[in-house]
C-alpha cells in the first residue's frame, strides 16, 4: 500500500506546487523563480515538522511517511526546476541573481530542516 500513499501524496504535492507558482506570479510578477523558491522552502518546512516535531508519528506509521515525505514533499519540491531556472538566469545574463538563488535556496532549505530536526 505504500505505493498508493506515494501516488496520492505526489499528486497533491504537484498540485500544491502548481498553485504556489501561479499564486506567486499573480502576487509578485517577476522574472525571478519565486514560486520554485517558495515551494522548496515550504516543502522543507513540512519535512522539518514531520521529522522533527512529529517524529514519533512518522516512526510509527510507514504510510504517513510515504504520504508526506516521499509523496507530498517529493511532488511539491523540485530540484530539477530549481536547477533549470538557475541555469536559465545565468544564460540570460542574470548571474548574480542565479548565484543568490542557489545560495539562499540551499542555506534556507538546509537551515529549516537542520533546525527542525536537531535533537
């Protein structure tokens, strides 16, 4: 049944990512990949909460782990789009923005998960 949890979580996560991207463009029209940045940050927050704050529930329910961590966060976050958008900014001459995108994404995403899961 773990495949079903991944399937459902992944579908929900993908729809959430689509919604965050559309909403961020509507609220903050920019050439910067704000939607991807926000999706990755929120996904890291979900992982941090799930593995840090709700660790006991995650340890006791394999299906919950597959639903939230593998499915939802896997569908919601996106390293491939982050990489593509960063390379596209470099190709478009926005080298500083690309470097800041990489730096902030890595620092904030790692920081969120590290802070939420430290014991």
